[in-house]
């Protein structure tokens, strides 16, 4: 492949050769024990940090039948520029028979200009085992996640946006051929909110996926997934027999097209349907709460070095809810540089 790459082949052939060389390098890295990781600084702008409706007063009236409420704290629509930094580090150790062990962590931080109450820190520690058996891959993972965000809640005692999650999951992937992969994953999570236990829930999440690449101009790649969850609330809303249990159903798609061996365009599209299980769980006037969440992403990625790439993207999200308090739109533009190391 290196000899072919040096022979100045056509662009499409060059892209295919590069993909095979990268796959060979990746497989080599799986053989000896070692560390891998990445780092990513970034900048961006978010036009609705808190994800709230534009007219909070009207939304509160529709949702709770209360007139004259003015937005305060977390209910105020806010926009700001932000800086971000993230990174991950993982150690893998191969065993016999295609098995391997791994452990690692990931951290992400975001700071907003003029909106420091919404600065956030996220961390994930995980470990598990993986099995590569020809076209079949198995992965078993257990981990713990922490998300910290002060927020601007004005009551006493103060409620923050902090969140803690413990999870266990199993993933199966199978190569139908050299260009097509299918997958199935099951995850169980316990999600807790340290200062707001009415939001605590346990989740069972099931996902199926399909990945396909095409050996044509631009080497297009398509990834599709469908998922469903059963979220069971741990606690009742105080003074009631109602809780915030829900079901989620959704689909996501991702596409990529290479303009050259170092420049590609990508886009993603998603839809999530949320249905509350209990009547009047999030509103005193709407019995059956239902949200339809849509997301659209468009971006470009330029690999300016072998292990480094710069990414620029725009994302738009829209939550259409029959409870006006949860109805919102959000735009975010960002750019980031990511470098991988092995």
C-alpha cells in the first residue's frame, strides 16, 4: 500500500489506500499494551444556553395556569460566547484469544463569557473488556460520570444542575462485509441529581446501528441508529403520587463526504420522541406531556496534520412540546482543534 501511495494514484484510489493504511496502523496499536488519547480546545457561541422559550410568561400560563410570572434565574433566556477544552486518555492491555482489557477517562469543560453560573465540568471514568473475534466485536463497559454546573436558581435551598451517573453496558458489532457493519447495544444507568432528587431516574437504553462506507468518489460514509429507553423515576413529586418517568424513542443519522484526502464535509440529523408516563407530570394543565426533539448538524473537518484536525460546525436544535414551558429553539456554532496520540 505504501508503494501504491507513492505512485501518485488517482484521488479516489489514494483515499482508499490511506484508509487501509490507517486500519493497519490501528490494528498494530491493538497488539501491544499502551496508552492512547486525544485533546481538543475550542471556541463557540450558544444563543440559548438554558434551553427555554422566548416568552416565559406565556409559557408558564399555558403550563400551569398562572398569570404574570416573570423569568428569573435558570428561566431567563441567555446567550454567550464560550471557550471549551476536552481530552481523554485510555490504557489497553491485550490478552489471549482476542480478549483485551481497557481503562480510561474523559474530561470536558466549558466556560461562558459573562455567564459564569453556567460554566460546566464533565468527567467520565470507565473500564471494561473487549473481544475481537474475526468479524465480530464485543465490548463490556462499566463507568461513572459526573456533570457540574452551578446554574442560577434563585430559591433556598439552592438547586444546581449537577448530575451523577453510574452505568454498565454491552455492545456487539458485526462486519457484514468490508464496508458494512451492524451493531446492537444495551445500557443500564442510574442517574442522580444531588440537589434535586425528584429528577432521579434509572434508565434502560437499547440501540441498534448500521454503518456503511462506499468506494466511490468522495468515499461517502453513512451511519444510522435507532433507540428506545425506559426511564423510571426514583422519587415522587412531593405531595403527589406522580413521578417523572418517561419513554424515549428516536433515530439519528450521520453522513460524511470527502472532498480530498484531508478535507471532508459531515452532517447529522436526529429525532427523539419523549412521552411522560404519569398524567400532569410536568404541567398542571396538560395531562399527557409529549416532546418532539429535532437536531441538525452541519460541519467541515480539515486534517492539517497526520494526527490533528480542525473542525467547524453549526448545530440547530428544536424541542416542540405540548407543554409550552419546554418548547425552545437553540443554535450553536463552534470550532475546535483535535489531536490524537498513540
